[in-house]
């Protein structure tokens, strides 16, 4: 799956579930881009767009 397809799926999910925050999306995408990063380390960082 390409990142473009994944981004589209994330946006569709956001439209269906408005409780998902942009920070949560950034964390999910961050894990995809940096799989070696631990989720706890990701929580400390501010999402960059």
C-alpha cells in the first residue's frame, strides 16, 4: 500500500469518526515513517506537517 492510499484511508476514517484527532493521525503516520520509533517517544514529539 502506498502512502498516498494510506493517507486517503486515514482521511476517510476521520470523516466517519470525528473523535480521532490530528495528533493521533500524526502519530500513526509517524510510526509508518519511523517504525523503529517507540510510541512513547512519539507521544513526546509534536507532529510535524
